[in-house]
């Protein structure tokens, strides 16, 4: 019983990560960050070294785009590439990429530019605030499986705005089922008529076919 209480009362274990960050021109810095922190914290750590403001940074782990509110522990952080963001998009992220309880000061949605509507991180930040902002997302983003699945992790209702083309994708529907058991109902009739596919889906969530 004592061991169980100690397990509950002791803080969770964490560790310091030393992450090498590179630009296209070579090594930028080594950021030191705790393993339970988020990508936004990594950006702030990078900001302290080469003085690149955190919202001006685009971070990639290989080809995977790192978004601010993802957990560092969930990503491959062996080597990170840092690119520069368009200054206009930096302004939008400064406005919208806050905790949802905080006010978006100075934001006029009538000035929401096509570039912002098509930007992966900007629209994901908007989704964190209100999933209905996906109505303003570019068709290209709404047809991007990676974007829609990450948006659905923020709010499963994001799937309501996914492009119809994604509902014919076997891999997309199976991934979406892990986030929303109703995803199978959105699949094309061809997929739902595929017995092997439905069987595979039921292994993910046995209630999805009801």
C-alpha cells in the first residue's frame, strides 16, 4: 500500500533532452528541454540561442511538421530542421496560437488571408480555438490526411470538414477510427461494402459497425 501511495504522490519522471537543431545552412544550436514539454517550448528554447522568434520558426523532424501543442515525447527529435516562416503568417500565429481561453486580440476574420487559410500550423491553431474555423480553411488543407487527422486529435468534429476524397482512403478511415468511432459511417459506400476493410475496422473499434 505504501509503495502504491508513493507512486501516486511522487512527481512523474522526466528527463532533459539535448536536441540538435539545423538550418539549411548548417547547425544552429543545441536546445535543452524537458521531455514532458511541448513543441512550443522547444521553439522558445531555440529562440534563446539564434534569436529566431518562436512563431517565425517552422520545425521539421525529417518530413514531419512539428506543431506547437504536440508533446516532445511523441516525436522523433533526433535531428530537427528549422526554417523561416512568412512574416505575414507570423503575425497571424502571434494572434491565434494561444491557449483557447485567451482572447485573440486584434483579430479581424475579414482580413484572414489566403496564405493563412492554407497554412498548416495557423489553421491547426485556429482549430484549437474553435473547430468551426475549419470553414475558412483552404480546400487543399481539408484534403490533406495528415492535417485532418491532427485537427481531429484536437476536436473529433473536425472530420465534418474533411474533403470527400479522404473518405475513400482506407488508411485515413482506419486512422480516423482511433479518434472517432463514427468515422466508418463517413467512408464511401465502396469501402463499407468491403468485408475485409470492415473487419479490420472492427478490430480497432468493435462498436464502429453498429
